[in-house]
C-alpha cells in the first residue's frame, strides 16, 4: 500500500556517469563561472535578497507531523506560461554552497537528453525508507514506488499492490504546485532569479518564503523529467536561497557516500538534497531531525534521527504505462 506517497510523480531521466572528457569540460566551465561571479558579487547595502510571501506549504507526510515533504501537489489557478521577467537580476552566488550547486548544475548540463514525444511516458522508481513516525502509524518502513506520467501531462499511472492503475485522461493540462507535466516544466525560466520569482508569483496569495521555494525545487528535482538547462537552473536557484548549508563530510545515504545540501524547516527537521560526491549527480532527498521533537501524535524524535529517505532508483522515458524500459 502506498498511502501517503501516492502523489509521488512522474519521473526523472536516469543518466550514465559522465566521461572523463565531460568531467574535464565541466570543471573548466565551473572554474570560469566561479571566477566571473566572484568578480561581480555585490557587497554591502546594494546586495539584493529575494523575498517571497510567507506561508507553510505542506503535503505528502504533512499528516505525520510534517516529518517530510514527499512530492505532494497543491492545485492552484492561473499557472500560465513560464515567461521570465524582461530584465531578470544577474545570477550571482559565491561560497561553498554555491560552488557545490554549480558543480551539480554543470553535471546536469552534460547529461544526454532527448525530449519525449507527447504520446510517450516518463517512468520513475523511488525507494522510500521511513522511521519512527511510520512505525507509530503502522506503515511500511521500506517501500518502492513505480509511477508514470504521459509526457503531455494529461494522464498518469501508478503501480498499486502489483496492479497498474491508470488515471482518466484530463482535457486540460493540470495547474499545480509544484508544477508538473513536461510542457510546463520545459518552459520554466532558465534564469535562477527569474525561476524563484516565477515560483513565488504562483504560490497562493499572501504565502511563500525561502523554505517553501526550497521544498518546491527539491520536489521538482526528484519527481520530474527536465531538460538539462531547466534542471541546471533549479540547482543554481538553490544557491540563492538563504539558509541552505553543506555537510562538511560525505554522509551515508542508502549505503553510499553523498554530499548533503540541507535547509532547516519548522525549527526541528532538516530537508537534505543528496548529491554524488564525485559527479555531483542528484541522488534523492531525506529528512533528518536536528532538534528533539514530539509530534502531535506523541512520537518522540531525537536529534540525528533520519525519518525519511527517498532514493531515486531509476527514471527514463518509455512508450507506455507499466513499462520500465
């Protein structure tokens, strides 16, 4: 049974490790970008900080005491075309966090990619590991989800208890946050600040915030198939969000080392984005308790507990729902 992760979606392209030549080109491009940006980073009162309206966006595991955001969708109106402002602010970021996300962005730009046909489907397989909250609710602590979405965004499918469930075809492209459907995703702004503004403008009126932008981007990276340029923009946008930190040493993620790029949410949990320490490929996400906390249901969580791990196992374009390759 999938329950709180039935909203997990629609897929990410699986990539091969980059060749030595691709890595060399990526390093050269990164050094060039870092040199350019460090020379243009504004200081003092002229430095800009993006502000979005404040709100607490919750879904997925929200009913479990907000232990983690697991790719839920909030329907909104008027998503409209993803048109960036005429004059977006220059992308400038520096420091270890920005450099790490830049490496991840350069890796994304080197990934092979062929846009899907409208009649094709994207397939994603995620492995989920859950902790104390799931145990308290009698839920499975380990679970694998397999889901599909038609490339035109009008139909989806999921494997439930070994049975393929295909949704009714929609006559309209869904309007949702995080955005979904390849037509919307492929049209997102490719300037990092413009992308953050795009997300903020489509949050419900009077709501928003850096924490929300981080969660939206985390979900979009994990649960969609994106053109390399859009994926790279999402990673660079994360570098502009205040409060994002980088782990000093690689952490264990599903039995392998990973760089954790995290942001504290609600004062007690940190939402981490996990990157391969060598290639900087996106691996998945996790929720770590950073302060002792008791949920409304009375579950006691201790600092250091890993409550949720979402590992991206596979993602690719297929010709029909139910197919995995």
